[in-house]
């Protein structure tokens, strides 16, 4: 764990009818050398070519910091891996830095980003890593993960959760090359494209604030909507974490709160192989709140147990909280009238893994007048708010 783990306690009380929450506000002081906290985000991986540019004049350096040259403003170049090095325009080096001057932005692939970029050749292609300040990174993440026009208290909750998640993953990164990816595998990050006045305000207002448990920054995962109740983390993933407990959600009315998909028998049989023509799909194991852990799939050539996660992926479902009902003609019924079903109706709730903060729940709570601290401490049970100093 990096220096974010060293805390000095200070008590802050928040009060509102029927919440009456007390929070621990902790302050972590970073040394001057650590004050500007930089994240390394992989924007492009295993690419045969990466388009690179800068909004202002930019310095081109090698891995040792030696200046190779400059690229003019608003000019595009194609960087490629070549003989174990990076080739771009007239330059070739083991690694190449692109550093915009002034307040310039860097172009990577098809978007503008803040900060600077490192191009690294790997066996399977070229990787482009955006070195960006944590708070600037969050300007973009908020707009990609939650609508920038949503209520500020919901956006602030998202800012603290996203900041906590980023720092937690940074401390446990499995690669020396970067801290996070730019997709849902980490957090969605699209550079300037998803920044807005709403995201600026939410990030700036909560600057440096994180969630902790036992003096450690938590894995503050979040999702779109749970469908009424979030999940205990160990029922969805293997690791049990005390702050990721199932709690009542407030996502009623969300566009993804309920959904339905219908598959013909032939469509479903093609998507789930190994049992022939499917006759029934029934829950085998479920969580306490109705999400599918495993399903028993029966067909005219056998049966098998399939995980809810595998079915979600195979069928393109929004979550693992669903039921499957056979259809006979146009009628969906659990009773078998003595003939094979013609189709299957899938009824589900929620969108995402269902663990941690529900974004639509945060939206509704903010609309009801709850602040971001109250929202966060509902979804992350037993966690405390903390602050790291960023300069």
C-alpha cells in the first residue's frame, strides 16, 4: 500500500432525521514528491498502430528522458511497434514519450486526453499509456460512468467511489506498466469527451476524498442498478469484504430496473450448447436476493449446470437476476402442456453485478434530498470517509 494508508483521525458528525450518521474524517499528508498523484491508464493495448498528436507543440522523448524532437500542434502521427521498439515519424526508440507543452492535450487513437503519453512496444503490439493527474482523470470517469447532468449529490458520491476504486486498484496493480485500463474492466475513461461542468464541480467539491475500512482505501465497486437489493460480494465473486454487503436499493423507476428478452427455442439452443434442443432452464443455486449463481439446463440430449455469469454473457443479459419461463405458442407458463416449448421468456432486474453502490439508487436518493456522504455510507456498510491531500 502506498502513502495513502497513513491516517490521522478527526471526527466529523453528520445529522439528518433517521440517518444520524457519524463519520471518521481522516487526513493523509503526502510528501512534496508525492503531492501530485499521477495515474497510469492504458488507453490502447496490443495495437498494430496508434494515432498520436497534440493540441499544442509537444516534446518527444525517449525512455531516458532525452529529447528526440518536437511535433507541431494539431498534427497527427502513426506510431507502430517495430523490431522491439516504437517507430513514429523519423524517430525510433525503446519507448517514446509525448509531452504537450503549456496546457495542451494529447490525442490517443480517436480522443483527446489530459496529461502526457508513453508508448511501449510489447510482444502483441503497441500499448499507449496516459499519465494523468487523479482528479483530472475523474473529470472524465464521472461523465462516462454517470450522466454529468445528474444531481450533484449523486455525482459527488460517484466521484468519491471512483477515486477510492482507482487508488485501491493502483495499490494492487498486477502489471508494472500501468495502474488501470480505460474500459469497464477498470472504470470507463474517455478523456475530454465525457467531461462537463457537472463532473468538474463534483470532483472539485470532493477533492481527495476516499472511503476507507480499517485504515485502508476500499474496493468501492459500483453498478447501474440492482433491481431492488444489492448483493453480498462473496455471492458474486470469491472474496468476502465486510463493507460490500447487500442492502436495500432505491433504484425503483430506473429504465433498467426491470427488463424482458424472448428467445426462440432454436436461438436459445444455439447459444447454450451441449444439451441439444432446450426443454427447460431452472434455478439451481441463487443468492439470498434472487441472483442466479447456477442454472440447470435440460435438453433432449442431456442436461448441465451453467453459471449465471456464463448465461448472462451468452444471452446478452443486463444482470444475473433473472427467471426463465418457457412459452407454448404465445403463452408463457411454467406448466408443460405435453409438448416442447416454442420459446423462452427471460424476465430480469437491474444492470450490472449488483455489488456496492447502485448508480440509479444514488440518483433517487439525491433527488430525495440525501447528501453524498449518506448515499455512500448506505451502500458501503461500515466504511468511513477520508481525505488525502492533493496539491
